[in-house]
């Protein structure tokens, strides 16, 4: 179902693809712009986004101790980071390679400064979201381990006090 070649009747702009990936990449909109509505990977992008949003909604309604939300929320972070990576790749692709791949070799797409600004924004957002996602996962992991250690020591009997000798 996935088409690897875009429709050659429409010219694809590198700048537009970069900004669409920034604004709607987690929903696969950049894939639809470049490859059309029959692109299977484009249709798969919303799934992890909505899984992550479900985790955010669970935290808002059930609180931070919801362990299922701990698993679901990183999906959103990784999806946003992947979309920002796609924007960076699109914006940094040379005009010649871009036109050969998406415009049938016709010299119709020039990146310009708007593509460079998009790359800068995508780098900022993507790095920030990825770092926050990794920090969130690490924090939840260590909190879980600490809670497990506390509950394990509470159930086990403590060490016996040494016997005192009356001299």
C-alpha cells in the first residue's frame, strides 16, 4: 500500500515538508505531504501519539502513581522526537537530492532560510523532548525501585540485636 515515489504532478517543497514535520509530524502529516494518502507509515504515526496522549490523560485523572501511564507517556515523547528528526533530515537535505527524490529532478525546491530556521526549531524541540522523556523514564524507574526496596525491607525481619553479656 505504501508508495515510495511521490506523485510527480505536484512539486514538493523542502521548506513546507520541514515545517509540516515540525507542526504535524507526530500525526504523519509530513508523510502524507510527501508520499500521498496511501502511505502506510504515515497512517501508523498517530498510533504511538495517541498511546502517549492516553498516558498523559491517565496521569491527569489518576495522578502520578499510575504505573501504566509511566509506560504510555514515553511513546508520545519518542514520536515527537522522531518527527523532529524527520524535520531536521528534510531541512538539511541538499536541494539537488531533494529535487531528485521528490520533484522528478526538476529544480523547483530551494530551501532558503525558512528551512534553516525550521531545522533549528526542530533541533531545539526534539532534543528537549527526548531529554525530558529519558529523564521521566529514569525518574519513574528509580522511584519504582526505591518503593520496591522499601516494601521488601518492611516485610523482612530486621537483624537480631546482639546479646549483651553481663560482666
